[in-house]
C-alpha cells in the first residue's frame, strides 16, 4: 500500500512529461499526416532553394500540454507540438535544402480509469496561440482554482451532490454527500498518534490501521471508494470538525481523482490519499501539487458546508431576530450569539462559522470568540474596514504582554508615562473615551473603544510556531478558540495609527497634567507620599463627578485654577454619592489585607514591599508615583528577577484596574502572588 502523499511529496508528477514520453510516436504520425494532407509550401518564403520539394519530418517535440476537465475520468488536452522539417530543392540538380520549424496543436482525449490506453488524437491544426479552457487542470491534473472562484466551485459541487443546500439555509449532511459520490464512510482510528484524520481509498488495497483494543497496527483489505475517518477528530475537537473532515475527503474525491490517477500512471502501488491533522499530507513538503490539493480541500469544505447565499441569508435573519429580542442593535453585540447559532444550525465548528462570516463581509466576527489566558475576550471590531491584516491582532496574553513590554523600548516609555493601560488583554490608550469601569470597579473597554480598536489599541503581528502548512493557516490566524492547537508568537507592529496626533494629544493632555502635578508634589518621605496619594485618589473621584456633570470643560478649567474638584462639586451642588472616601479600611477592602497591616505600612511602623505595591495599586497611583514611593521606602523593584518584572509591569500597565484583577494578571504571568 502506498499513499499519494508519500509518492508525490518529493516531486509532483508531470502530465506533460507523461504525454511526451508515452505518445511521441502518435504525435509523429499525426505530424506526418498533417504534412501529407495540409502542408502548403506557399505559406513560406524560401531563401536557399529554387523550388520546394516534398518535406521530410526530422523531429516532433511536445512543447506544452493544456489539460481540460471532462465528465467522469475522461480528460481532454491540447498539445502544442514544434515540428522540425527539411524541404529539399525540387530540382534534383541542386543539393540545397531549407530547414523549417512550425507549431501544431493536437487536441487529444483519453480515459484515466483506463490508464489512457484509449488515447486518441481527435484533431490537428496549426497552432494559433489562443487561450485555453477556463476549466483548466494544472500539469499535475489538479484543478486550477483561484480564491475568487472558491464560492462558485463550492456551489457547483452542491448542485451536483446536495442541491437542496442552495435553496434554503440548512445543514449539509456529509453522509448524504458521500453517498451521492458513491463513497462508503467508515469510522476507524488510522494512526496510533491520531495524526492522520482521514484517508480516501481510490483503489482496493491492503493497508495498516490502528487497532485501539490490540494497541497495535493491523493489516486490512479496504475496498475502493472507501473513506476512513478517525473518530478522534470528533472526540478531540467537536462534531463540526468531524463533519468537515468527511466533506474534506469528499472534495478530494470529486476534485482530485484525476491527479491521483496521474500519480498512479507513474506508480501503480498508489491506493489512497491520507490527510494529516496538521493540515497537510504525510510525506510531502514544499509548494507542489499535493500542497495545492490540501489547500483546495481545506478552503472548499467550509464553503460547501456554509454556501454563500444561504449562509448570508441566515446571518441576516439572525440579526433581525436578535435585534427584535433586544440583544442589541450593533452587530458587535450580536456576533457571539450569531456564531453560536450558525455553528449549531450548520453543524460546523464555531471557528469555521466565524471565519465564514468574515469571508462574507461581517468584520465584527474577526474580534469574536477569542480566548486568552483561559478567559474570554469580549468582541471588538475596527471602525475602518481593512485596517487589521489577517496576521495581526490587538489581543495577547498577560505573559506575552510582559515579554513585549520589557523587550521593546517603544512600549516601556509610553507605559512609564501612563499613556496606555493593559485592559481586557489589549494595550489601550489611557482615557475615559476608551476605558471605563464595571460594577466591581474593574477596568474594561468602552463600547466606543470596542468598535474603534484601531484608534486606541496597539497592533501586534502574529506568526505560527507549529508544523502547520502556510496556506492552511492563511485563514487560521483567527483560530484562537479554547481548543486551538496553534501556538502563536507576537511582535510589536506599531502604535494606533488611525486618529490624528492632535486628537490623541488632546485626549491625553488633561490626564497627564493631573498625574504629573501629583507626581511632582511627592517628596522623599514615602509616608507623606502615601497620604497625598490617598487625598489625590479621593480628589480624582470628585473630578469624575465634575467631568460627568455636563459643566463646560472651559468653565471647569477656569474654576480649577483656584479650586479643588471637591470644592467645584460643592459650589455647583453636584451629587457626590459615587465618591468613596479613601480610608485605611477602604484600602484594606481593596487589597485583601487587614486594616492594621495597612495602617502600620502607611505610618512607617512596618515596611513590606508587597504591601506597598498593593496599596499603590489600590490607590490607582501612576507608575512614576508608585516607583518613587517604593524607592523612598527603601524597597525598590530591582528587575533582576521574573517576579519583580511582572510586578513592575502591573504598576505600569494595570494601575487603573482593581487589585483583584491585577492579582489575576500576576498569576497568569506565573509570578508569585502578592
């Protein structure tokens, strides 16, 4: 038993080469007949002879073969032939002759099921250089399919094997599709390590399969037209992945039988195509026919399961339904439920449904169903289409964030200056336009930020660190679900780029002024600095009240020249119920440590680095203030150990969050708890 991967992997089989080596005598006969019946010397200018005699054939060479698809295993192909002849002088008194090369086009046909033993040349004409059929096959007899035609090809497939899917949104039953193709689907573990998810048998043969009960490989005779699917595809992933696997193998059968037949013309031991879980075919590498076959099967299977028109129709229906049910109006608020429903109704994985929505123009899906640090990231999108490339992201894990901060100087300074915060696994501009707080006080993205991510978030490039094929993963950078087997690496791409510098300066100016004013007020006494921090944090609460009051910013700025925000709130008789007085007890509640410990630390009775860090975080102090307090207290964070690096990053990029959330961040980074 042999598989197409093992045979074709090192060198793709050439149809041109096979035709040239196998049918050269037939082409010579055809050229001879053309010379006898159709060659006209008046079509040529002769320089070396007085009058042309009978031409003599010297050589016929196959220059190019254009294969065209045909029903069943029939194949039609045009062969460009260069014909080299000599033409003697008709007057035998002269020994001169003329050498001429001209081109012919031979239109041929044959049946690959009969190993082209019925090969025939149907017509021969002068080559005119015109383009060939659009239903072309490449030189390995793999269909030539552009990305733009994938949906059309998928619809043609369904028209032939499952036409009802083109009428109304429905589940494409892979069992029915296989039966329509005359295939028998069998569930059986194929390899011990479950690395091969499917195998299509084009010819009857003996093969080895893994017997889970015996815990060894066993030999079986498998009939032709059998598709074996490893059931672990279902158990290890989901039903959607299992259904996709069957359709994947059906695509191989419908589209690639002729490529397989050509490979068998070179190697009669071939019997099947095996497909790896990693997205390729075992035994091959490189940019060859086998790679294209896998790309086509991977790209066509979801388009067959979720046909363009029907899938879009159902997506629009769901948007209308969910809006009526008041789940939200913006698609970003509906997208998660849409993906879940579409995946269930079309019996595909949620990742497949997500990627299909993106294909059809629902950009909101790109930022949906993302899981990082064992948690779920709320959906987001950009305000401008096409800003984020397929291999880019706004989202990264806490551990990766720490690495990025301390490996890239471009991230350290903005962090130290308080320009960004790490919120919901994104580096976000530190401004109320983009960051708000939930009912527990945790920092979260505003709805505006989640719909304008390019305006406020840093961008990172993604690359893949697994053995998966490049083409297979051109669409799978988006696969960051809970069960993804893909390992990503990140590199900092650059800052937010889609808002004017002036706008960003205005957004940050007021906040930076307040923070810098506070930092400059701190002297070398850490106890006084902590007391000032408590007062400042309470003052910032009054500032929030004033900012939300609707008083014109110009008036607030004028009043603040001589008054505190507390005094402005009192003067304007604003409600201050939301202001929380910062006491030792409040700090204790926020940090999870007892009031006495907080009191002793702030009063200088017992200095503890971890306690000081927690107090700074509880007061949401700017990074420069926190590091100054730690230094003045005699326990600075020296970045010579991983734990301190993580604590430092938390003070820099998480100071606006709750202590509870910061502790979670520290745990996700693998550092010792505070």
